[in-house]
C-alpha cells in the first residue's frame, strides 16, 4: 500500500479515486471507466510534477527521510559486484551505523563507505538509525587508509541525521574520531566521491563526505545540524524546525549555488522512493562520470584539487 507525505494530499486523493475505479473495472470491462482512469492518471502525474517542482526546504527534508527511499545496502545491491564488507575499527568494536568494504564498480575495484539507517524496526536498531559512534568513524578512516594503500577510489554514500550524541560516544572521543576521518578524506591520494543520498547531517556526514566531488540527490539535504536541532539551539523550540529548514539553505539547489557541492543528481518524478531503481541507476552514472573526470590525475593532483575545492568555499572572487 502506498504512503503519502502530508503535502501530497492532493495526489493521494486522486490516486484513491483511481484505485476505486480500477476495482470497478476489474469486475467488468467498461470503456468509460478505463477512459476516466486514464484522465485521472494524467491528472495525478501533473499534480505530482507541480508539487515536486516547487518543494520547500522543509518538504525536501521530509522527502529525504521518507520510508522507501533507497539506503546504502540498496545502492550496493544495484551498483556493486562482489561487495565484501569489512568490520571493526581495530580499537574498540564494530559499529553498524557505518558500513564499509571493497567491491567492483563497473569493473573497477573500489572502497565503499556509507551510513545505513535500516529498513524496519530491528535493522534500524541494529544500525542505530545511521548515527555512528566513534568506532564507526575510526572504521571509515581505517578503510580509507587501506584504499589509499592499494590505490582504490573511495565512494561514500551519506545518509545520517548526524553522529550519535550519546554520553558513551563522547567518552570514547566522538569529536576526535570525526576529525581524524575528515583528515583522512583530505589526505587521500586516490579520488573520492561522496553522494548525499538522503540526509547529510553535521560532522557525521562531513567525516566521510570531504571528497573531490560531492554530489547530492535532487531532494536530499546537507546541513550543519538537523532542522530540529537548529530550532532548539536558535529558539529553544524544536517545533520551529520548518522555520530553521527554510532559513538554513540546506537544499541541493542552494548548496550548488554556494559551491559547497559539485552536482545534483535528478530523482524520478515524486522522489527516489517512488522509483528506487531509477534513482540508483542515475546515482551510478553520476559517480562513474565523477571518477572519469579524475582518471588521469596524479596522487598530488588529486590532493591539491580536493584542498583547493574546500579552501575556495566562502571566498569571494
């Protein structure tokens, strides 16, 4: 059964009517009913197009979080051959909020790192809703170091509300682990590409998204803090999350203008959750294009280009 976001009510009403007519048509062949279904389907598609052409930042936030949007494991299944997960930070434990390993992308060996939020209650709890503890970021740094040693490009798929804010994470050096993972991203002599596929929240995202090329899906968000957290900080009222989202410039379209990201990946009509496979294919094509652009660069050129990209952010020409 399809689910709809709050702002999709007009589409939901049309689709409900279509379902009713289809049930009637199933009981007997009626050209009039079939013709009406066709008209309503066109009306539904137009309503969806109109809605998604003018989404507000808060609506994009809802789309970025919606159930059914493809997660890390979906991209691995759709894009990577022979994926071999590698676990543990070699210091404390395994953190399943960040998943990483080696595989082949279009015939080329690569290192994959990304947050996994989980699909149901059990998997969400196991992956801690994609919010990593320090050992997750130390694992990411370990895998990036491995990739650098064996000359493997690094692909990061980012989808997290942020790093886990628990006391145990702070006691084990959350900030230091995030900083070291970010530093490892910057020091890589191999190309790295990051894609914000859902939420890109705070340092939890930056820790694996400090890449030569940073791409975003059309309706994803990338922000210093979640709208709810920002509203709590600014107004001591998390219910003003919509106001925070509107003013924080968190959408792919805004961030491309500021030069914080390098490209936007178009999503299927109505968002990636309506056609996950199409979104995965488009993401794969964008990653391949980004890696191809850096195919002839030396290790020093890769590092210099990455450093220049981040040093240029916020500077006036």
